[in-house]
């Protein structure tokens, strides 16, 4: 009697759309990393065919066409980010595709960068760095006492727009400057109002009028798109600083550029942009605006933590169980 040949099922494929720090560990699966280059849309759609799980970046648009290209084998999407405005959640639900993200891991790094931008804008660090590297510095000699005057932060008022984990971590860092904290949110957040922050919840317009620093941490939704527009900027003090480390379209960049150009606010620090990676041309030449290329969570420790998290999410999806950080 012949022994039947065992049926060997193909290993599931986990496809990672961009190189990440560390290893996406999914035992029993083939993990394919596409590399460092951001692929054209049609190339990406071809590459994901047959994948069981796709690890996407914040700029990968996951819509009906993406899901169709992946095919019926697709069990889940692991977004390498805390935000997920790039994903059509309804389309994923319709196809029974689970979606997970990487919360917590981005918190400390993004709060660090928010403060790096606050300090860079307040003390005109980029402008001063450029001057120090120029021949003009040596030619002119020591600076006058009235040159490169910045904005002080001690005892000032910080407005947190979006009272989530990153907003809280950013507010917590303000204690070193003895700042008063205000926050805006759809609902009350007692963690903000208790010690050590002792923050006060305000409506956005009230907060914009009072704040010396406005730091944006709200997700991108139809309601928050251009939340900071010309009208909002007009409410801010001429000495105020605007920081955005959330999503670019929350700020109307044309309106911001006009406000900076006309010196209606002191300065701005942006890590995210409306049409990323394109920066509004009117912002590029402004000394009062410090720009970074969406590097909020770009600290080695936390990016490796994100890699571990997508691995955990992918393993659960392949096992048919809810991933630890499921959002849909």
C-alpha cells in the first residue's frame, strides 16, 4: 500500500512595504521587505499580491484598490504608525481584514521632537546655526546684545490641541519651564487636570487667545482638517509659537505662511505637511519656520519597539486572533 504524500501548504507571506529597524519576527511566515525606496503605487500593488499580512507605512494608501490587489489571502494590515488616516477602515471591515497600529511606541519620541521644535523656534536655533556657519559671522565679529533675541518660555502658557498620549507627554515636559497648561479635547481628560499638570480644559478659540505655545496632537479627521486656518491664526498672540507634529493637513499652510510673513505670530515648527513630502513653497524661505521631515518617532529605541509591535500584530492576525493593537 502506497503511503500518501503529505500536503504541504505554502507559508503565509508578511510583506513590509519599507525597511524598518530590527526584524519583523513572524515564525512560520515568509517575511518580505520591499526596501528603502518608496515604490510607485502600481509597483506596490503588484508586490502585495498574495500577502497574508501587509505592514504599511503612514504614507501607504490602503483603499479598495489596495485590498483588491492583495487578494483573498489578506488577513490584516499592520500600520507602522499610531495614526491611520491612510487606511479606509470601512473597506477593510467589508472584506474582513483586520487593522492594527503601533500606539505608545511613538509617544516619547514625538513629544521629544515637539519640544525640540519649540526650543528651536523660540531660540531661533536654525537661523543662528546658519549664521554661525557663514563667513559673515567672522567678518562682523561678536554679535550685538540686541541680535538673535528669542522668546522666553518660563512661566508661559502651553496649549495642547488633542489630549492623547503624545499631548500628555509633551505637556509633561513643560513642567521644567514652569508652564501653565491648557488643553482642548472632545471630552474631559482627568489625567491632564490632576497633578502634576493641573491643566485646564478650554475651547479652542479661548486657548488660542491665551497660549504662548500651541502644540497640535490631534488625529486627522474631516473635522480637524484645516483646524488651524487663517481665522484660528488670527486669534493667536503676535508672540505665540505654533508646533505641529500630528498630521500636516490639520494646518492650513498657506494661511500659516502668510501669518509668519506678516509677523502676526512669532514662529512655527512643523514636522508634518499638507502634501507630504512637498512643503509649501511660501514656508521654505521663512526664518521663523523650523521644518523637519516627519521624524517624530525617529529615535532608535522607539522605532525598534514599533517593529516588535507590528510583528506581534502580524502573528496574531495569522493565528486568526485579535491583534494586541487592533483598531478595526
